[in-house]
C-alpha cells in the first residue's frame, strides 16, 4: 500500500501577450496506507468539490479522463483557464 497526494494543476492564460502559466496546488494528502482504488475514491470526492480560484465565479463542469484524472472546465466553454485534478503517489527519498 502507498501514500497518495491529490493535486490540482491550473493553467491560466497570461494577460496581454504573456504566455499561459501553471499553478500546482496540493489539495489533500491521504494519510495512512491506501490502495490505488481507495485513493481514487478520495480523488473523485475532491474533484467534485474543488473550485479553482482562476475561474472567478464561473459555472463549472467536471469530467473524468481516461487516465482517472479529472478536468474542471468552464460550463459555457468560455474562459482561458482549465484545471486537471490528479492522484500521484508520494515517494520518500
């Protein structure tokens, strides 16, 4: 069994001619040893409730990707932000 981290990677378009930038946020550290399947249940819970700051009050839609990660996108398809919420295994040196 492993320890897991739930992270959100937000990509926001830069202002003017600035390039897009990414911000990674640790949403939750899953304490105790859990199987990947148990951690995926917690990932789903976090994805349903997480609202990225970069969306500034927009209505959101959450969808699951084939690799098990989740995408949070503006519901109307407008906006320059997107967020991918994923599960990563914590590795100790």
